[in-house]
């Protein structure tokens, strides 16, 4: 992708979003040459994730969710936590969490691309690599859509892990506190797709 001419025109946003699925090489080539286009997948991912949180909290039984979370806290700290935890706090922290996680994750991946390609002697800029990171992350949108589908067909007793239904922890029913939970919750079935786009 880095070998394509810099004069290549920028496509429309809708075409770019479709190309990342059907013609990823062309889409990523344009992403590198038009770093401002990285705002398109970034905003789509952020808005979709925020919508998933809104859908989740509009459906979940708030009292059940709080009890579900408090049950995982050591008994000695449970009384204090119960005074601090509320549905509005969970709502706001989850919403802020998805925005921060997406943003920081893209910056880290973009920095990684920049450092690796710079060490390899390629003429790149950080903002071009940030755009590349945003576009290669676009398939994670399907995980967000899957989360909304899971919430839509579920009852009111839905754990927060339902917001990440492509994670191994959710698929294998590994609960918080279990030995492999951290590793399993950090790996998504969509990761190989995003890795493949980055190669």
C-alpha cells in the first residue's frame, strides 16, 4: 500500500467503508495517503459502541446488574462498594470506557506501525499510521453489532460481558475471577481479521 501514488484521489466515505470489506488493499492504500480519512472508521466505531451501551442499559435490570457486580467483590469491601455503585455510575463509566478503550487502542496500534515501519526505513508519518490503525480496526464493528443483537434477544439479566460477545471469555462462559478470564476476555474472534488487514 505504501508504494501507491500520492496523487490518488480520496474516495467517498461510504465507498471507503465498503472497500475495507471487499477490497481492503485499495482501502488501506488510500487510508495511508489520506490520513484524515481515519476519522471515518474511528467515529463509526465510537458511535456504534456508544449505541451498544445505550441499548444495553435500556434493557438490563439495574438492580440485578448491581447485585451481580457486588457479588464478585470480596465481602469485606462489599458494603463500601454498595454505597459507591449505582446504575448511573455504571452507565457513565461504561460509556467512557468504550470511548477511551477505542481511542487509546488505536493510538497504541498506530504508534506500533509507525515505529516498526520507521525502523524498517519506510517513509511514514504517525498520522498516516494512525489512519491505517483506524481502518484495520473497522471489522470490530461486527463485534459491536453482535453485542446489540445479543442484548436484543436476551432477557433483562444480561452481564456486562455481553457487550463483547466475540471474546473467548463470553463464548466459553468463563466468568470474572476465573483463572483464564483476563486472557480469554482480551482475545476476540475478530482479531485474526484485523491482523490480516494489517499484514
